[in-house]
């Protein structure tokens, strides 16, 4: 795969290149080393694109894990203890599900990386909420978000969002005082 686009959110490019040039090189090496053509599946059930070979987001995510884990990149998971004190006095809640957690795909030193081939809401959530949460917990200080560009997303087996839409939203939203520096990499097959 290739890096087809870069968007620097809140000085993300400068921060990553200044503090983590070696880790950025590892990320770029990992991206270049994944052959997207080996992660295709035949779409056969839906009427649209029936029988067409499409990229599998699930398989691509596994390829990133297989590539980055041996380099020392680890998934970081934290349990969530949801508060119940905000329920109104008349509301009687059932027990909340055990095992709730938040996780970051990859962390090395204090650089967090999310690989997002999912729905659009997760892209915005990753940068504007999840990375801030992990920063507040002292896990990361800077982030990288890896997302497909539109051309790549159009060839995926599930409806995914894409770099161009994401960059527009972040530009239009602007930067808040709680946002951390994040480099967004748009990739193509």
C-alpha cells in the first residue's frame, strides 16, 4: 500500500516528525509492506457489486497487526467503569455489561496509532475523543490515524469512510484546546 495523502491536525505532522521520526518510519514501512491485493474477498450476497473482488477491512486490520506487533507495537486496552450516579432517582437500571473497555490499536512509547477501515463516526471519535482520553490517562501524547482515501474506500467490501471527508470535517471543526497533535495518513492500495 502507499501513503496517498497526509493531513496534520493540531500540528500532528510536526510533532510526529520531531519526537517520533523512527516510529513514523516504522509505520511507513508497515504500510508499504502490506500488499492490499492479498486482502480481497468476493462480494456475493448483496445486489450491488455482486461477484466483484473487494478489499476486506477485517483482513487489512489483521495485516497491520501481523506487521506492527513484531516491531513492538502493542494494543493498549483499558477497562471502563461506567458511572451510574447520573441516573434519575426514579430510574432503575439493570446491571451494566461487564467487560466494557476502550482500546488503542497500537501504542509504542507515547505514540498512539489507530487503523480505521470502519464507519465514519469512528474516525472522528478516534481523533476528537479517544486520543484525548488516552492522552489524559498518560498513555499517549501524539497520534497517527491511518484511513483509506476515497478511491480505496470505494473498493472495500463494507461501507467505510475516507480521508477526504475526514480532513474536511476536521478542518471545518477546527482545533480545540483539548486536542492532541495527530497525523492523519490517507492510504491507497
